């Protein structure tokens, strides 16, 4: 009955089992055998050499990535509704030691090359104005839309032409990838992405995210920043074990497919109420205040999204039996 957030979902059984299996004595910090496997496993997944850092939160993944791409005196172009702007409590500015977030517009929280160019055009050259150094996009976006690989590539080309780094906040990367049915490589480094915050917690993890650098030169300083930020956990094997467990047998894709399927089922019953196309495990629905109250009286939990709208998020473990009662209730309004 809870469709408030996939952050509230349980950890999947494979993750819990992996944590138990890692509950043995090993080297501390990131010297353990699980952590030492990450670079190769993720390199295999992305079909190129990458460096991977485990971190405990999506905020730390995003902000460590931005600190690697942008100096304190620079700026990061992002959407006005981006998570790094709206939901991270100033952490990007804190981690970068003062870099400015430069806000752009776009439907469904998506950036386009034209929207980015509009921000760039407004910046005068010289020391009196903050100069952009990076672009950050979210896939899937905060409004549930997903960038297709060619959309990422268009932004990637712009970033290269302008000498800007490109970061992807992939808190729901798996859901976006499943929606577009493409390879991780095509969605990221082949499209020009330099750093990816690869989300696992929303998709069945317990407390581990992967910070993936497609430019390995960015990783060394990030190791120091992770320590300085207080995120170098002494028993890092428990984080690494979670990531590896979700890569095994494509658990991360299985979970994302299940969540997306549940959202699609809801979308089919709420068709005329949809605010945006459903391209991930999130959907945004028009509801009046009495309608929202009626759903809550039936026991459904969800997030009010501005006036006359609600957000529903389907988690990896919510199959048809869990989703159908909500779908029926929305259709019956």
C-alpha cells in the first residue's frame, strides 16, 4: 500500500545474503577482496576501463563526482528541479567548496542542448562571472522521464565542444536503462558521460551506491575527498558486497524491470490523469484534494506533488498483487 518512495523498499534477498557472507575478517577500508573486484566487474559491465568508489549515499556520490569535475570557483549547469539543487541541502556547494549551481529550464526536469546553451550564452567571459565547468543531468529525471542515449549524446557533444565535464545522477539509472533497452555503455561513456552516480539503494540495495569514473584520472583525488568527507567506511567490504551481489545474474536489471512494469500497470489505469509519460518507476497523476484524501483513506501512501498532483513510486518488490489495488482505486475515482 506504500507508494511514497522506493527509498523505503526493503533490501533484496541477494543483498542481505551478500552482507552476511561478507561478515568475516578481512582487510579494512577498501583493501578487502570485495572492494578490489569492483573496478573489473564494472569495467566488464560498461565495456571500458572504469574506476569505481563505493559510497553510502546518493548525495555523496553526486557531490564527490561534481567536486572532481568542477573547481570551487566554477559552476555546474543543472535543471532547476535537479536533485542536487532541490534535495541535497547545499551538499554540492559544500563538497565542491563553493562551486555555483547554474540553473536551466526544461520540461519534465530534462535538459536539452538549447537549454544549456541559454545558460552559457548568459555568462560573460572574465573573472567577474562564474564560468561553467560541468553539466549534471539526472536519468531518470525527478519527474520520471528518461533520457534516451541520443539525447545524452547530444549533451555530451556540447560538453566536449565547450570543454565541460558531464555528470549523470543515476539514482534510478537502472530504470532509465530498462526503459530504453540499451547497454550501459551506450547510455554513458559512449554518449560523453565522465562520471556516473550509479544508484543501487532505490533498486534493492541496503546502503551502497557506486561512483563510476569513465575518466580514471578523476578517481585518485576522489579517494582523498571521500576520506575527508567522512565516507571511507572501515568495513567497506559490506558496501562492495552489496554492489557485486546486484551485478551478479543481473539482479539490478531484474529489479528495475519489475518496478517499471508496476508503474506501467498503474499508468494504464490512470491514463487521462498522467502529467508526464511514464518512463521509469515513477508516475505523476492529477488528483484533487478530495480524491487524494479518498485514496489515503483506503490506506495508500504517496507524495503530494504541488497543487493538484501526486507522485507514486513503484518499488522493485511490488508485483502485480501489490499494484493492482491502487490501479483499481485510481480508476474508480
